[in-house]
């Protein structure tokens, strides 16, 4: 379901967050009090209503206004004991709306499920963009439903229309989608009637202000709304496929939509009413009736299981109930805006529209940033990390434009984003309880990212100003707009950290475009260089739903045994279901039960063999398994090759895991748990896992930290882990409810999705984690642990690679061998090697310096002879010019020669020297005396175009500049160009 009508973004649900317990009617007596928002028309009044004040920004100094409620429409009387603040919280606050929605559907048999992470499981989507995303496998028939109906309050991120944030009343990057879902249970009638009851009774929206849209051919939905609910026909609009028909793709589940709109101006009447008019209507509830399957030829066939997928925008409903002009001024966002306004020393109520726009951008973006970082997304230049970095940098630049200086606490050099992030965290408790637990990490990430951006921002801004000036200076023809080159925009992005969207925004303010095609070319070059391989399980069959029905989840036996009898339930070749597979073929085998571990939790899948035996233990087929993956929920896919015989569906096999490789995986997985505990002890409890890989012969552990680990810290980490190994600690494994596991302190791994029952692996006194991986029974089995490398892989993310077990022994043995070889070569003891190498390096540095000095002297001698070739330019002022090649002189010596000539020729003088020192390199030096610089000629700007002839570039100061290139064959042409340019420019300046 697309949710409310926001443009779709191809971005890309795991994990679970525990919502607050449902409030029963005993503890929430006012939840069914019908709220009646007053219209924006000042002429509206009703003497039968009582009033009290609720929050609304910018109305008066007290920040409150009167809102009226109807006594006669109430299902429960208003008690005088109910305070103003309680009434506000119960009736119209964002937290109250969220809870009332969930309570409403929970009371109608819906299972309350937690919001999925903003980092989804779906590999086709970068971020969680809709409430239905975590249920997509169920809707597509790939996973069997666990409950017939569910309700959620889902955190979502959409950045495809970020430029509209603050400019419209409803666009956001972060928002909450309240949803109710039916998986083949109820359908249109119940969905429509409950949506109407929720809106008009539970939330108290006046029925006469609600309009309905239905798909143009959906007579069933129209009749339910009109005949059974009672909505007048003139307030039901039939709309086309673009607006009111949802599809999951080119083929697959699809169906008509029906939406509920709130009318802010009913006085405008019914004739010619346009539901797309944002000044009058806001869509706040979207119902999708998933009833068809779209086939390859475009025809629609009814689904066996019809589903309901809905979305109610929390921010939009809060705007209606709180009677404010836009979503930003609700209690969900306005406190953040208010904090930004305080830092900028401005009043939101008195601000002009441009200032309000900037404050809205900060309020919106910081919500998104806080929840993304909480869910493990760290600022970087790729993927999800780039989304966070882009949003933070928009906030920083916007804050600077508002005049925010420092942290608001007297430190003008301090960062302001953590102050605003702190306000977001304070508001987060009823959205995600874990945000406050991650407070320190969130604040540190935004602080560091702001600090890093500010360091390059001024340089980047200056360069952008130069680019804009350059673009404006180029003559344009046929009314075309000035344009910044794609390479220049990429330079700003790649070197100075400017999101290209900011470059576009700044350029557009000056009436300049950006060559995005050129930018994308440069981006693609970088992407090809840095893109990591992405492994995804692909299980393509002619009818996935049919396969799902016939194949149940695989029973995993691998915790207790490495060999077991199993039955072949299905065979796949190239994604197609087959009955038998001959020798030599690659195959995917689905078994009813298996001892093979399927890749998950960072641990790779087991290797091993499948044997088919007949009578008297005669083997008739052997399958070598080299990978095991999970697909369609919990079905294990064994990938391998038929080494002998013929494998058929229905055959019984002996599934045997390679015991040595499994032991390697167990050793490294347990070592990973020890590593995380050691890291927390040595560098701080705030560090957390950001990813991991457990292989048979090594482990890789990514964690959040802002600097390189010192050598003594790495040594302490190794010492701790090896001491725990030496303590021979027995591991304990338990299965318990997720809530209980978290309450006893078990650590949940980022990137993992957990069910209601979880497996807890504990190394008593050391670590306790939720983990489905395989582990040793006793830490002594690990034998030893050694860190191979520690490095940074992204902003704020470090990586440790290490070995344990047999791999540890092999590593230490190999290192010992090489050390002995080095000791023999250097004729030194092991403890003397470092000092001996340092002495050799110092001798080498001294020798190189002596060679460099000799080369400089030789170059100066050549220059002294070359000085006679200088010629005069100009009439009134005589200028000495020298442009020559110095053959194979290196760059440093070339510089020395130019400095000598500049002094020898006296002022005014202009010198250009070039050389080809070898390896296909070109060196260029330009030196101008003060008299030349006074004429307005700068060496740094002069040398750049000359260096391009040699396939390079460069720059420098006005009086001295260096450049390089990769085309020595063009050196002579470059020097000739330099000579002609100098003669032309200087002749004109000196005449």
C-alpha cells in the first residue's frame, strides 16, 4: 500500500520495537469523546459547545487557543475534574491519537505488532517507506500469515520529494503511518465501516466534513459508503487508476483504493469540488482493497486470499484535531521547531515565510536523522548513510542561514544539532522506547557530522560562489540558463561534502542550472570503484504461492546434530521446479529437516554432503552442498552440485555437515560475542555492532566508534578475550519471550529480525546476546584470538578482522616463520628488529635527502645557464620572460630552479618551466615576480589551462604555482602555449 498520496520512492523491515501497552477504556475514559475541530472560517460558532485551551503555536503569547467540544454529541459526559492538560492529551495530542487508533483496532481482534525498523529486510527498498512493507511477503504469498489481522504504528522515511518539506502543509521525510491490515480475513465492508467509525466516533471528526474517493469502477465500495455508511453521493468522488488503484509492480497483487478526506472549507459547497485542492482538502486515511492478481498480459484475476492494507497519516490527523494550519505546527513537530527558533533567536509566530520554511526544514529533518541513527544508519557517502548525511548537512546549512551560532550555551564554536536532537529524543518515548537508550550515540553522531561538515563548508561555499560567478560570466545563446558543470558539482560533493541537492538549491537561487547528467556520470564512476558485492537469495519459480503452500518451513536440527535423515521436498534448477536432477548439474534442494545452518546473523551457511542410499547402504547419489540460504520465511535452500547419480523429489537423504568447517564457524561466532563485550569494556558501553561476518576461517566485526583504536586498546581487547578463553567458561543457551530477554539485558543485534520467542546465548559474566547462530560449548574450544586488522570503513564506523581456533594457530605459526626469516636477514634478535628497521629507514631518508639536494643543485646550475635565454616583452615596461623545458628534472628540483631564476632575472619577470621526470609524468612550474602579480596576472590561474594540454591540472598562489600531467608527449605544445599566452597578455599589460 502506498499509504497516503505521497510520491513513491524506490528506497529500501526488520527488527521489532515494543510499543507501550494498550490502554484499556478503564484507564482512558475519554478516548471515545468526539472531537469537533472548528473551521478556519472565523464566522463559525456554536453556543452549545464548551471550550478549553489546547496547544497551538504562534497564536498568542500563551501559545494556546480555544477549541470547542459538543456536549450533546458526546458518548460520555465531560467531568469538571478533568484538567485542561489531561483533556488535551486524551483528545488531540499526537501520542493520544496513535494510542486511540491502536486501541480501536486491538479491540476489534487485530494483533498489535511493533513498528519495523527504518532499515527494511526488503532488498528492493532502501528505507521503510510505508506501513505495509513488513507485510509485503505475506501479501505476495511468499510467507504464510501468523495472524489473520494486525495493526501497527509504523515509522517511515521518504526523501524523494525532500524539496517540498516545509513548502507544503503535509510533506515530510519522517512520518508515522497508522495501519490496520487483514490477511485474507475481513474485506471491504468491515474496513470501510471501521474506518468511518474510527474517524467520526473515536476521533470525533464531523461527518459532514468528510469526503470519500473510490476507484471509478468500484461500485461495491461506492455502495457501502453511500448505502450502508450513509455518506451523501455528492461527497463521494470516483477517481481514475492513477489516483485510486494500487499495484505492487508490473505484475502481482493489486486492487482499488478508497480514501477519506477532511474538508477545511465546507462553505465552498459541493459543485466542482476538487479533492486534489490542498487549500481545501487533506487526505488522511487510505484503504487498499487487494483483490486481484495482475497477469503478464495485464488482465486481472481475483485473488484466492483478499487482503486489506490501510494507512492513516498521524501528522495529518494531528493537524486536523489540533486545528493548526499545517502538520509542522502540531505537538509532534512544533517543540523541535521551537527549540531551533530559540537557537536562532527568532520568534516563529512573528517570522516571515522564508524563516518559517527554514525552521520547518530543521524540525522535519532532525526527526528523520534521530530515528535513522537510532536504527543503526550512520552518516556516509553511500546508500542509507548518504540519506542521513544529506539531511544533517541540510540542517547545518539551513541553521547557518538562520544565523544559529554555537550550541546556544555560550560556546560559539559548539555544534547546535545535538541540542535539537535532544528535543527529538525527549519526544520519542511513545514512538520508539529504544531511542532514549541510544541517546549518547545519536548525539555523538550528529555532533561529529556537523563538526566535519562545518570544516569543509566554508571552503565549499567559496568554491561554489566561484563556480556560480564563472557560470554567469559565460555568454548564453537562445535564452538557455547558465549551468554548473557536472564535474564541478561532483567535486563539491566528493571533496567538500556538499550534497548535490544543496548545490542545486543554491544555484537555483541565482538562476543557474546544474548538469546532472554529467554529475551522474562521475557518480557512476565512483560507484563502480567502491560498490561492494551484494548477495541476495533468489528463489524464482513459476508459481511462488503454490510452492509456499506445498513446502512447509524447514526443521533445523543443527544445534544438536551434524547428520540427519531427511526427505527431498523440492528441487530447483535455474529457479524452476523439477522432479529429478542428473549428475553434474547445479541444484537447489529443499528438505523437510536439516542439520545445515542457513546463512543468517552474519554467519555463513554450512558446507557438507547429501547421500542417497538404497538397500545394503549402496550410495546411488551424492550432492556436494556449498551454500545454504533462507528463503520465503524459514525455508532452507541447500545449493550444490550433483557429484554422483541422480537426485529425485521424495528421496530420503543422509544430510551431513562438514564438521571441521562448522567448528570453525562456531569458534568465530562465539569469539564475535566476546569481541563485542571486550570493546564495550575498553572503549565504552555506547559502542554497538554495525554489522558482522562469521566465516569458517575468520571473523569481521563492524562497530560504531569515532576514531582509530590505539595499539594499547587493541592489546587490551586481545588480552581480555584470551583471558575469557583461558577461563574455560561454559556457555548457556535459552529460549524465552523477546520482552523477557530484553528485560534481563540481552543485546539485540542490528540488522536482525526477532520473533516473539528468541534464543539467548550467554557467556556467564561476559556477554548475553539474542542469537540464532551456532556456538562452542565452552570458551576453551576457541583456543586463541588474534586481531589481524582494525580500520575505518565509513564515517563513525570501524572494522576489526580477527582469527580464532585453528585459524589462530595457523596465523601465529605463519607470522613466527616470517619473523624468523626477517631476523636471519637482519642478523638481529626478534626484539631488536624494530630498532634495526628504524635505523635502516633513517639511513634511507638521509640518502634520499642528499640525492634530492644534489638534484636541486644540478637544476640550479642548468637554470643559471638557461637564464641567458630570457627575452623582453612590453614597451613602456620591460618584462623578462623565460619559458623552457628542463628535460627529466624532478618536481622538487624544478621548483628550486624556478626560485633561482626568479631572483636572478629580477623584477618584473615571468618564468614557466616544464619537465618529464619519467613514468609518464609531467611537471610544470610557474613563477611570477611581484611586478607581474601587480599587473593582475596570477600564477595559480595561469598554470591550470596549460597543464590540461598535458592531461593534468594544478594551481597555487598568485606568485608561484605547480602542476602535473600524464602526457609527456604534449609537453612541448604546452610550453609553446604558455609562451604565446604570456607574450600576448604581458604585451597588452605593459604597453
